[in-house]
C-alpha cells in the first residue's frame, strides 16, 4: 500500500450486509471479521444486518442504504456462489448505475493465491449505485480477509496513492 502520510485520512461510512440462509448474529464470523476490520481502519460502521438469500429482500435493503446520506459504501459477504440460492450479484444488477469489473477480477486473482482454481466459483463483484459503492464478497472467512486486506483496505483509504475510491466519492453522481 502506498500511503501518503501527508494526506488527511477521511473515514468512510460503511453498511455491512451478511447474506445467508443459515447464519445468525451468533455465528456470523465473516461479518464479524469485516466489522472489526472496518473499525480498525478508522471507518464508521453505520449499520449491519443479516438477510436471507432473497433477491427482492436484498435489493430493498440496498435501495434503503443507497438513499441514506449517511452511507458511502456497502460491503456484502455471502451469496456470490454458483448455486440457485446465491443471488447477491443479481441484487446488485437491480440497483447498479455502473459496474466496477476490476474488483471481481482482482479479487479472484488474490484468492487464487490462497485457494487455487476454486476461486473460479466466486462471483465477487462491485458496483456504483447512484453514488454509493457496493462491494460483494464471498461468505467465507478467508474470502473476506482477501477482499478487505487485499483491496478494500487500500482503496477505501483516502491517503492511498496513486488513487483510491474515496477521492472519487464527490464525483460519483456526475451526469
């Protein structure tokens, strides 16, 4: 990470969503990992919830956060696999303004270093939705560590050089 210490750190206001048919607050380990990393990096965790793998329910929650001026970004864990119940990318398709294709590509490249060709089963993805970043990671503990530590920790740090997602936030709603 190329942090320019002469620049001011700007905390990002992040909502966290776990998508799972089986996890609850007591065993949402991937959500716990992300919540801890969000806070440790100095960002604000403005909301956190767990929802079932239901595209309509996920889409409704995303719309609520997109409209909330206190949410700059959403990080999702879960629902990015290949089975019929994995519908997180479909929910992102319903709310997106623009795709961030490099996010999924970079995630799978990083994940390959850890799990090899099994990374091909991930549909990790990211979009901008009416000025709000939405990042979708797989639901495993290793995947959220790869996604946060390898991508989001740097790109959500306003001091990261040569560029970062934070410096683009004021311009995401441009026409």
